[in-house]
């Protein structure tokens, strides 16, 4: 993960490029996201951007709490056209679906900028969440596709240096040995990645 200040610099540059002077901030309550949130607030203040409203969802948010997103959307809908989400993909999905449900064909009037810690692998467009590949129904994929047309996603890119790939393979081989003894079987965890830390 790049430092929060580097991620937030990308956000602020985007906001300034489009002359977006105010936005609503939605954060998932985890240590990493709260750190990014504080950087967003600090940089926004420094660059004279106005956070019109702030919302927070619990770190254990699941899609069965969709009503929370609906409430957030309805209470902020007429205050802004720009949303910044510092949250996991579950929160992002529900927010996008709730906003699309509320505004229908007017979604193009809104912008959603997301910041998260998912890594984009750059291989066949695969998106990772920890060790888990994200799968979904065709119907949900279609709804999300239409909703995510209003989203700009700021996420760390996976290193594409060939030496890094070689190093990663060495790490995967080494973790099986003493003193780590982490069972790693590519048949089971085909897409396991090594933390960029």
C-alpha cells in the first residue's frame, strides 16, 4: 500500500482537475481506512475543499445492511454531486446500487471516487480482495456495471516489474520452510499474492 498521503494526493489532483470543490465523505471504520480518511480531511482543508457531510459504516459491514446505504444516499443526495468512499468493495457496491436506485437515469450527474486497499493485478482484469477472487451473478454484474460507470477508483497497482515477480515467487517458496511453515499449495490458493510490504 502506498502511504495514505500519496493516495490522497491522487484524489486531490482529480478533484482539482474537475473543479470539484465539495464532496460527501463515506468511510468504513477500519484502522487503515480511518488513516486515509484523516489524510483526506487534512488535504481537503489545505486545498480549500469542503466536506459537506461525513458518514461512517462499521468495519464488519455486509450487504445485508443495505438499508444503511439507502439512508446515507437519501440524506446526502441533495447536498452534493460528488462522493468520496474510503471503504471495501462491499460498501462500494451497496453505495453504488443505492445511489443508482435513488437517482435512476440521473446517475450521470454524480461522481463517486473510491479509495480502497484492493490490489488491481493487471492480469486479465482480475480484482483481488485478499486471497479471494470476486465472483457474482450475471444480474448483479449488470447492475454494478451500470452503476460503476459513475465511479473513479483509486487503488494501488500491483508491481509489474519482472524482478518483483521473481522475488514474489521466492517468498512463496520460502514461506513453506522453517521457521515460517506456512502451507502454500497453488492448487488450493491459485491466486495468492505476496504483500507489497
